[in-house]
């Protein structure tokens, strides 16, 4: 079965062709460079970028796959959560293809697509497992029994971890997006234990997250510094990242103990963070838990994860139709 996937939930325009977990092509272009001067994603700019580039991305994806449109059996498209204008562009394009090709269409939850992105390359990952989604808009833990059968164990009560990275980067004057910048500056810290920021646990047994406190702690710390130099900024970045990621790792392993799971699957843009990977792999090994991460190219928003999951869901009886529309606050 050949599935054409479409992803336009935020600032990445993606189209792919997949067959099961095999990726035939995966083309992504991003408008992130247009948002830099604003310090965050501007919905109108993101939407206009999708309109301008989705046809080109689609053509490249089909060409690189070595397949023709006549080979497409299913169209899968992200229908939420995300920016409503951006979502509607991808959905409208997907509906046009579905109607003109005479093939079914299926809507895919963006968060779940991230959750199952490791399936594209990790051939031995299997159910059940604890899923951790960490991105600019979402931070949540799930207990996954099967494809489409999962429940939320905990989620952020304020900022997602990616948002916290962006806001801390902005107040430090480092630019946008904050994740790669802070990770790089943290790796250059020469006094890694010089600064310590608080970690929020929200109660002894809570699996929810909160990153507003550590973000505010960084703000208050910098207000006391008269002339911060580059080395101090590096140390602040390390301390912020260390505090934030330690909470992620500790709560993820707590979730594994709670549901008696021996596997963790991580998805989302922050899954590309090398320190998170190292911390979770090491802590997991010490606790008898194996951690799985997607390849770096599948951490960020992409259509391959949408197409692959869409096909899995379709084969299990899930259906959509041409009345499919955007659900910006779609829940898992």
C-alpha cells in the first residue's frame, strides 16, 4: 500500500510517500527563517508559506519516490493540533488529491505521529511502551498499548519544554529557535556546576510537567547580573538545560515504574537534543528501561510519520471523509 502523507501543522511544509514503515520519499521545507526576527512563529506567515510551497514540495516528493500518482492508495494528512490556517492548507490539498485520485483520506493527530516516528527506523520497538512527546508545543507522557490505543499519563501545565527553550533563549538575547542555540551554548560551558536552577515536580507522584518556574528563575538570575559575558551565558544555558531535562528523564522513568513498562519511545523536536538522549539512555539502562529515539530527520515535523501512522490507522478500520477539517486543539 502506498500512502501520500501531508504535514502543515506549523512552520514546516512536508509531503512524503510511504509504504508501511518504509519511507519512499520525505520532503520538508521550513519557514523558520522568516520567523526569526519575531522570536516565534507568526501564524499568517506560516500559512502563506504553505500556500506558496506545498505544490513544489508535493512534486518533489512524488518524483523522488519513484512512484506515480496512479500508485497512491491513501492520502494521510495532519488535521490537528496546530495552527488552524496552516492545517487547512494541508487538508485542502489532501482533499483535492483524494477526490481527484479516487482514493480514501484519513486525518492524523500530529502528536501521535511524533509518538510513532521512531517506528520508521527502529525495527525492534514494540508495544506496550511509555511514550514521551517533547516539542515546541507539547510535552506529554503516554502509556501506549497499541497503535491508536493510548492514554495520557501526564502533560505540561504551562509551557511546553520547546517553548521554555525559546523563551529562555530570547531573554538571553540568543535568538530563535532556542533549542539548538541553547544546546550548543550549554555544551561550551566551562563551569557546569556553577549555577543551579530549581526543578518543578508538582507533587511526589505527579507525572505532569511545569517549566515556567525554571524559566522565571533564569530571568531573575540574569536581572542580578550587571555585565554578563559569553562564559556566563554558556553556564546559564547549561544550568537551565540540565534542570529541565533532569525532570523529563526522572518523570519518564517514574511513568515506566508506574505502568510496569520496560520501553520508552521519544518523539518531537526536542528528541534531537543530544543531552536528553544521553541522559535518558544512561538512566534507562541503569533502571532496566530501553529508550528509543527517531532519527534526527524524523524528530522535526515531517510527513513520513503522518503517512506511516495514517496507513496503520486505516488498516485498523479508522476512516475520514471529505468533511475532514482542521482541529487546532485536537486531543489524543
